[in-house]
C-alpha cells in the first residue's frame, strides 16, 4: 500500500515537472499598468516569462509601445533616429523634439556620417562639378560654397572647380589649348603693334633729323641742299609728334564716341588738350628765359654805348621789344582764358 502511494506521488511529481513552463508563467497585468512590448524605454522591465506575452515581447511598465523616433538633421537635412547615444557611424545633428514622440524629446538626432571622401559640389558660375575643400589647389578656383548636401563634413567649405572649366556648363576636360601668344584679345594685339610702331617712328625720326643736320652742315650755302635739310628735319619732327600722340588721339576719339577703352596704353595717355598745355608751359618757360636774356643784352648795349647813338638806339630797341613781347604773351594768355570761360 505504501509502495503504491509512493509510486503515485512520484508519477504526479514527474508529471508536474514535465509540464510546459508557461503553465507557471505569471500574467502581465494591464490593470497594474503593465503591457507586453518588443522593448521598453525608461520603464521597469519585468524579468521572467508571462503567459500573455508572446513573440519574445517583455512586460513593460507603461502603455507606450517603443518604435524608433524619426528626425531630420539640422545641418545635413538628412533623416535620422532619436537616440540617447549615437552609434560610431553616426553624428549628433541636432536634438529631437516632441514631434518625434514624447518619449524622444531632447534626445540626439543621430544621422549616419558621410564618408570622408571628397564632397561633391557644382560651381555657382561655371555650373560644372567640383570638390569641397578648405583650400583649393593651384589648378583650381573657388566657385561658390558647399552646403550640407555635399555632406555634413563639407558644409561651408569652398567649392573648388578646375581653372580650365568653362562657364555656363562648358567643360574643357577633353583637349587643353595653351595660347602660345602673349595676348588674348585683338585689342591687345593692336596695342602691341601700336607700341612697336611708335618705337620705330622715334628711331626713324632721330635718324632723319641727323640726316637733315648732316645735309645742313655740308650744304656750304647751297640753297637746294639747305632746303632739303630743313624739309627733312621738319618732316621728322611732325612724324615724331604724330606717332607719339597716337594714343592721345585714340583717347580723344573714345571720349567723343563714348567708348570706354580697357587698354592701359590708351586710358593712361594724355589728352590733346593736356599735351597742348604742357607744350604751352614749355614755350612760356623758354619765352621767359629768352626775354630776360634780350633785356640783359639791351641793357648791356645801353651801358656800354659810351655816347654812341647807334648803340644807344639798338639797346633801347632790344630792351623795348623784349618788354613788349612779354606783355603780348601775358595778354594773349589772359585773353584766351577769358574767351574759354564763355565757351567751355
């Protein structure tokens, strides 16, 4: 009898132990504020198995089911996830707000890092592809600023575009042409020609003047040779004046036609009126010196006349005409300035 009782108890105990473990599981009581969820955030996770939690869920204190909070980075404008601590391959790009869910407010908005390779950009003026760099290379030029679209690591860096890039979307990546000439425009070519011709004119004018002087010296009074010498010297002086004044003539024409020349040779040249004023100042200086010399000569003749009437008269005339010349010159300047007031 005792043996049967013992065997019955043993069978009962084995049956009890071999029953599924869930039969002993407690319930996740929702009345007490608990709920079966995939994971818990800021909640007390109950250990153990619960008969009404399935699929690997745990019983959490609270009633909000946790799903990843979605956010948008402040600088990158890329989609991210709200987390307390960002992963190694992520960067904190702003703070999540209640819009991501009350449970995610004030958490980091974690955005996947941009791989540290050359951030790509498009030039502002050239409209061709470039690379985002802090400092552009020698063969590159700055053409705008990179934005967060090039990657958070490249925001506000320079958009470096090749100097050979052509504006309006052109691309010179095919064939590179090196200009073998020292000028790039027709205007620069004409300027170089004008400068060269001016140098030639100055040289020829000097040679012609020397030839004219040589003819004059060797003329021995021959009227024909003296005339040739005078004509050679006169032509050389006129040609020299015209050659040197060529840029000034171009400047006067540009002022009349309203053409703004970008050429420094023309823009920096004197106007014809400025040249005339310089010539006038030069002649006035020469005139003043000659007048003073003539007055001294006239006074000397008068002082050394020793009663000779001819020397006295000659001294008086020289002195008188020197003074008259000064008066006429000064009067002419005053008269011209007064006339200019009425018409200019």
